[in-house]
């Protein structure tokens, strides 16, 4: 499926290919296969041997990369306008013709282990991975994306190749092209590039939904490799295609703003005021991700030195209850709404991010266009946010994780 | 002012001469504390009212301390530009800088410092700075600062740094996006027109010369990956050789795939997930470093291979295509960078801040294309010596080779 948007403000085009394969398509023991495969798609095809693609795109000054998450594997190139035909041709070529040799699998294995080890240095990743595993009993979302070091070491070339042939086909992908050409021309050139790639019978066995959680779950991760304690809370919630998805995005902004990190925006949010301004936490974030299947509404707080996990957790849960119990006042909702709409408008002024936004909406099922998503956000009312809080922040569907740094 | 048709927002960058270079000598951390305290309310509004005003616009805002400048950066919807600039001006010109604000950001900074002690990238970076820059040099400490300074900084000190560094003279405001240039000038003039102040005298900093190889490994417990920083004191952004150095940097290690060291360390040998190099653009010699994340078993080999590739460049063993690739990539990145208002604003800001000339953006691609193999070899021999460097490693214990 090809989708295009004209964006004339810079002589640049961004080409994205979204494959419907990620962590949710894996089974225990081979978790991380989609991500490993993503690395192997940079190792060449018969027409473009290894290094060709890297050097060609580098020569154009391209911004290009790939990522894998629970739902999709995604590749993109943002290139000068007169080079986008090359980007389309490269993507069409590696859709079916990647070489994936035994030698390259072995060489890349250590890189992926290194990537995993880099994540393991981060306490937030360690706790998040464990929380995800505890929160899901049945659904593969509990397995994460990168796989364990043992799984990465056991991955075989034949297994990777079979995974590639099974999932990489035009009828299992979205092609998104955004940039400095007419929409008709962008679609036409993409269709010409991918038209020669044959469709495959993609077998995607139905996934059983995660059964309802019947009570709070708790976990603790101890490790010396972190300085500050963390509290994470995950609540089971709905998929991106659910009509309540826009309200849940608004709920995230109401709780912790839209930017996070060191940005000063979002400091009028509920959790920033209740946790950071009161000096219980140094940082707080809340997010509802757009996923194909129901996932988690997650909240993370970094506990300030000298404060207990319990104090932060209690204050956090109190604020969630307050949002469910008390109506949001007009002035506060006006800020939430403005932040929500800006969170769509700002990234969309960058061609790469506009393409990313469209692809993520399409592949997750959240909306058929950026405009439709913007409209859905604009329609959210204070009552919708309150209802979303009431439905989501339920004790029995909650998983709470504590990261406790140890002396070392 | 850079109008860009077809957008809905405006990006604002305001660079002020209040970065590390302008920090009071021996007081690392004061610049960042000042910047953070400036976001805690103004003479007119307390911290809560200030946050309400910013979020009512749906705008973003941050104030970062770099090696040269303190940069206020943010984005607003086009219709809000006037109100946004009024708020930005109020923030930088008349911040409250109250006791409560300082104590809040001090506590935040101390928590950040605590986290940095267990973060292998931060530890490697700080260790490299200590190996490279002498005591008292503005870049010896990361902008987050020294714990003793953060603990002891007084309100008077913060206010003095604001008075000395945050002034109209030497500051540069760039706006890019959905704007009309004339109207944007008017609203900027209304917001900042009364702002005054004179530039402080330049800080005298002696050139840094490494007298040999300096190496230190710091064990950070319970980590699985080591972070490595290998580097040299670079050259000022205004040095006429800077463009040549950028091409040399690209040939060497700037990119994982387009550069020699990146290709060999990651792509050919699979030794690291990330490897890249960069040269800081600042008024004096900023860090010129190669950084990589490596399994402890592979640290020595990754470093050795990096030096081998550097040696080849110094010996002139540079394939014509490698040099052409480096030049093409740097020129192409300028074009692709125009895809975002942030990218456009950043390019304009750098040219203005370092007074690179009104025609810099037009001239710069030509200058990149004019760099020769001899230029790259000369830069590598002069600025990237194989026997004078600093090397910092942070992470698990490195096994004896």
C-alpha cells in the first residue's frame, strides 16, 4: 500500500517502508528475530552488494536508518529530491533480495549483543523490560523486541531467512513517501519501483488477546548499575484503533505534558506538579503508545535521593485517582488541548517526522491520515479525558515496578 | 528571520554568551544553574504562572548550556509568535532568580550528578576532559558542573552570571518557519527592543597541548558495556582550517558507515554498536573525540583498529572515493538539513554566532568541495597525533589482553 504527501518547503523527499512484523510476531526462544533481521537488511543484495547502499546514501547526505518495535520493522531514507528514485529502488530491491549470508550473520551478532549491552546499562530499560514481561501473561508484547543475549546468540541464518521470506512482501508493508513532488508523482514513482515485487501469501496466525488481569502485579529489580531509584506503573489499555485512543493521548499530556526530558514545557501538568515540584521525584513521564493490540499506559518517575519508592508511588496513584474523580477545569483543559495539537503540528513541520507520523498512524490503525488524527484529538473533551482515566487507572489491571540501586 | 512557506510553526533559537567558555573561572556548573533557574519564573510571574503561560501556548522551551553559548530553543504555532517572544524576552531579561528557584534547580542538578556517576557515557566523557584539559580550563568539566560548585553556588553568583552573560550585545536570535519577515522583526523588536547590556571582555584561555598519551579506565559496577572516548583538543570554530578538519573528521570516524573507522570497527569486525567522531564548534579548542560503545572483551581491539585507520589517513592512504564520499556527505547534509525549521535555524545561528560571514551558507558547500587529500593528511598529522591523545574508558573491568 502506497501513501504519499506533498511537502514543498524543502527540496527533500522522505521514503519509509513499514513492514507488519515485530516483537508481536515472535515466539519465546526466538525473540529478537525481527530486530536481528532489520540489521541484516543492510548487508546487501546481488544488485547492491554490502556497502553499496551505505555509500550511496551517505553520498547524498541522506538521513537514513531503521528500527523495530513490538508491531513493525521500519526503514527510511530522507534524501535530496532528485535522489528519491534511488531510495525507492533500494527499498524495493531489499524487500525480497537481501543476501543474509552466514558470515554476515556472525559478524552482526556481536553488534546486536553490543546494542543489547548498551541498553542494559540503562536502569529504565532494565525495569521496563521486566515490567513488560510481568504485565503480559500470554500476549507476545511481554517478550519485548531485542531478545535476550542468549536468544541473540542462538539465532540462525536459516531462521532469519525464513522470517524474512515470510514477512517481507509488498502486501505486508506500507510505503510512505513525503516531500517535494506532487502526491500523484510520489505515488506513481513508488508504484513503479515496488510494482515489480511480487506479492506473497503472508501467513499471520491470529494472536489471542491478553486475558484480563485479575489483580495488581508487583516486581522489583535490584542492580548496582543505577544511581537513582525508579518507579514504573503500567496499566493495560486499548489498541490504537480503539475510538478512545485520542482521549488516552490527551490523558498522557494532562498527566505529564508532551515533551518530557529537560524541556520546560509540560510543567503545568498534574504529575509534574505533584511529584517534581514537591521534590518527591526529579522527573516524570506518562505515555500511551499507538499499538496494534492493546498494550500499556505507562508512567515512570525518577525518585529523588532521600525519598522512598512508596512516597512517590502513593503520590502518583493519588493524582491518577484525582484525575478520574474530579473534572478538569477549563483553563487546564485548554492547556492540555493546545499541547496535544502542538504535538502533532510541530513534528509535522519536518518532512521526515511527517512521514513517520503518517506511517505510524496507518500501521497501528489509529487513523487514515494525519488530518484525521488531528481532528480526533481536537474532538477530545474534558469528559473524555476523565472517562479515559476512570477506565484505565484500575488497580486490578496495574503492574508496579521498582528499580532499587544497590551499592557498588 | 527565515520564512519557510507551507509550515504551521516557528522555531526560535536565542544564543547568549553565557556558555561554559564564559563561566566564572573555577566555578563549573554556575552557567547551567543560572540557565535552569531562569526557567523558574520571572519578575512578573512565579514558576507556576510561568509554566501555565508557556503551556497555554502549547509551545516548547528549553535553555541549554553549551561549550560556547547558552541557547534558548523552542517552537510555537505561527499565530502565537508575538505572545511567545514576549514570554521568552521576559524569561531571559527579567527572570526571578529567587532563592526558592535556585534551591529547586540545585536539588535537580545534584540528582543529575548522582545519575551521571553511574552512567558510563557521562563517566567516560568527564574522565576524558580531566585527562585533556588543565585545571581551570572551561571545558575540563561537563556543563552539568562540579558537585562542590553546585552545592555552594550562591544566589549572588547566579545573578552575577546572568548580569554578565545574558545581554543583548553578542546575543543572536534566529526565527525560522511560518513567519512574515517584517512582522517577525516587529514582534521581536517589541519583545527585545529594551534589552541592553555590554559584552564582557573575552576570557583568556591558554592553548591546550597534550604532552603524550594519557589513558584512564574507570570501573562502573554492574554494567555490561564499556563506553570509550578517545580524543584530542580540537580547533576553534573560527580557525580557517575548521572546514578542512570537518572533512578529515568525516573521512576518519564521523559516520558509522561513510567513515574509515566506523566501517571497520562496526561493519567489518562487528566490534561496536555505535562509533562516531565529532569536533565541537566553539571559540577555543573544543573536544575532537571518537566515541564508541564496546563489549569489554573488544575494547582494546576496537581502539587499536581505530588507531590503525587513523595511521592510514596520516600516511595519505586515502582512496579518492573515500575523500569524495566525505565531501559529498557533508554537502548533502546541508541540503537535507533544510527539511526542518530547526535545521535551517541551526545553520543560520552557527554562521551568526561565529561571524562566519553573510555569504557563509552559500560559500560553505564550495569550501567543503575544495578540500584536498593533502589538506586532510595535513590536518590529521597536525591535530590527530598517534602519540599525543587522551583515552578514557568507563564500564566493567577490562580483561587483561
